[in-house]
C-alpha cells in the first residue's frame, strides 16, 4: 500500500511536468518544421475574462485543413489585456481566409496555423506539476530520506 501511495506521489507531478513541458516547449518549437498544408478559417468568436479592473480580451479561431484526403479541424485561442491589439490580431483572420497549417507528421490531427503556438493552459499544467513536486518534497522528503537510509544502510 505504501508503495502505491509513494508511486502516486512521484507519478502525478512527473506526468504534469512532462505534459506541461511538451505543451509549452517541445510542440511549439517543433511546429515550424512540420509539414504544411492549406487550411481555411471557419469561425472566430470573441470572449472576455476577468473583472472590470483586470480584464482580458480573447478570441477562439476554428480552422479546417486536409491531410492525405482526411479532413481535420483545429482550434487556436489567443488573448491579451490590450483590446486594441486583440482586435488587430482578430482582423488578420476573417472567416473564409486561407491559412497555411503546420501539422504533426505522425499525428495530423494536431495542426497550428501560427507556428510556435503554445496552448493557453501549457504553463498552468507545467507550474502545477512543479508546485506539487516541491510541496511533496517539503512534506515527504525527510520520510523518504529516512526510508532510503534504512533500506540501503546508508
């Protein structure tokens, strides 16, 4: 039972860190080198978040593309505290506009029309894993060290 509990303490933060690193750094940095195909902007929806003092403006762009005769749809979210900048960004992508889509060579359902795009929740996942790992190290580090010393007669 203790082994399962300990494995959970290690596996959960490790998984969060791995997924966060993939979403924040690996995928965005690889996307400019991915194969390309033509796509089209299907819809653009605006949204706002936050309070009147701390407001963020954003848009979600749905785009479509085809790879080897298979049709795919992708989603891109962008946000900014600057409404003027956000409106300028949105104006670049009117519905029906053609865009170049970079897609993952082994998983063509993963496509981006702005290379180096980071998923909006990438850093949330990455930081969650890091904070959880640090908290567990503080809480369980001394107990782990004691078990290690007893097990290996250190």
